[in-house]
C-alpha cells in the first residue's frame, strides 16, 4: 500500500485487534494492487467531477458563505451543548419551522447528520417485537437504527410491493422504511404504492428523502410532498449534506412526535448541537433551494441526456430514474479498471463497493449536478464510448442482464 505503513504494530496490538485489522488488509486491501479501491488518481483542473452530492451546485454560493461569515462575526457562538438544552426561539427553531412549512408538515427536528437523524429516530420510536420492513437497498443509517434499537429487520426485495405485502401479512403491522431515491443506483421508490400497502396494514412509515429533497417536488419540497402523501407518512428524514451541501440532517413529522424524539434520541441527547454558522448556512441555503426551479430542471434534463446516451452505448443504466447514474462493473477488479479508464480521461465518479453494495456488485456512481455543462456531459459520453473494450464491458454482469432483457423483449415482439 502506498500511503500507509501497515506492517507497524506499535503499540503492541492484542490478538483480537491484530486479527481484525489483518483480515481487512488481507481479504480486501491486498486485492487492490497496492492502493485503495476508493482512490485512483487526483483530478486535475478541468476534470469532470461527478462525485459530489451538491446537486444544485450551491456549495460555494457567495450568499451562503456571507451568511456564515456574518454569523461568526456577529453572533454569540458560546453555547456549545446538546440540542436538548436549546430553549425558546433560536435560529435553530426558526430554521426547523421554515423547513417544516416548506415541506408541508407540522414540525421538524434538526439533527447533526442524516445518519444521526435515522439512528436517533428509530431508536426513539422502537418497541420490542415490532417488525421492521426495510427495502434491501435502503441506506445503512436506517439499518444501523434497527440494529441499535435491537429490532428485527424484515428486509423486502428492492421496490417489490408483493415482497413487502407478503412479509407484513406474515409478521403483522410494524414500521416500513424506504428511501425515496436510492443512493447507490438512482432507482426511485414506488412511493404511492408502498405507502398504500403500509397504510392498509396500519404500519408506521419512514421515508428517507436525502436524494430527493431539494431536487424533486414543488419548489424542491420532496417526493412525499409532490405526491400529496404528507398526511400518510409519519416521518420524512433527510441528510442536509446533499442538495443543502451542509453538515446536518432533518426529521419532519407531527409536533407530538418531534417532542418525543427530541428528548429520547441518543444522538440528540448525547452529542452536541450544530453551531450558529451551520444554521445560518442552512437557512440561507433553504431560500436559495426554494427558488432554484431552473437548476432543478437542468439536473433532471442533464441526467436524462446522460442516461439516454449511456444506454445507447450499451451500458445498463435502466434502474436509474434520477440524477444518480451507476455504471455497475460487478467485480472489484473490474470496477477499478473502469475507475482508472475514466479518471485517465478526466471523468471522476464515486466508487461504491462492499459494504455499500453486495460484494460482486461494485460500481462507479456518477452524480449529475447543475454545474455540469453540455460539453461536460458530452465528454463523459465520449469517454464511456471510447473505453468500452478497454474495460471489457461485455463481461460485466450488468451488461449481460441488459442483453438478456433485450432478447426477452425481442422474442415477445416477434
Ligand atoms: C439515503 C441516505 N440517508 C442518509 C445518509 C446519511 O447522511 P449524512 O451524510 O448527513 O450522515 C446518506 C448519506 O450517504 C444517504 O445517502
């Protein structure tokens, strides 16, 4: 490995620790040819960057930076403490109310991250013996919430309503958890139908809108709001480290449930609140996101353009219906080959591998953002066309799945 001298074991490591580290090094890192699968070359100026979740391209917005600087200079920043001690009207409660109003909900609770929001929410509403129905592709923070609450997950097949319903029928009413847009491959949940099934059996519903808040729905208010499901979904959660380009998370729900979660979520109680400049940035970002219809339309149009182009080149991107598009090479060696071929030509995406994907389904995620130009997208398509043989795309499991599907549909037509 280039960066780390990983043979040095001083101070002395007890055997259990050495074994744990050695197994990662020998079972994973040793297969990556001296580097780490997540890191290829450094981008150079002019590279097309499709790594960031800053979908509306607001991270460097001068008004957001100004809001933080003004806040640092003009606010009392000394109240460094857990959010449970926040009392009365504060910048945080004002922001929470603004978020709730925008999303069409009674109230909202700001958290330190999307991860903390999901873990704290689940842990604070958990009840022994309550089944939890979770889409197999749902975000790890939801799974971790289930684990920390010592609840029993009942995974259902991705976006498969029959699988969900048969499990509920077998195990009884519980909590249904899903993402609106899935972060690894950009698939979109059949939200209306999933909510219908969950409601029919009296389940609590949690939707993680991390990858749709700000990009989807009226003024960016998300898919639940867009579909008029606010009165049916108990909790919408989101990371504000995607479209909001900040470091925070949010839970929106009823006032009663917010009150309960605020004083029972362990990440809320035992970890410190965000600081005033964080809140100032988020408040300004909310104003900008609300009025960003043009950027939202551009993101969707660019994603459609890229998806159509990749499909025509033979890449299997069928599962994506959003700004997230995955090139699934499958085996890690093949994903690294793809990463290197793209990066050598100035295209940078994010490598996703185990534990973020199944072992043989590693991929490169391309995230479309409003800052990408038409030339950028055409460059990505030109590169993807050029490298097909070099990366041996024909041998990828995703390519074979696409070919099989095409054969079946041709047979059906003829
Ligand atoms: C769907 C989803 N939920 C939650 C999170 C966690 O968000 P955060 O980075 O704010 O902790 C992420 C981030 O990767 C995500 O993609």
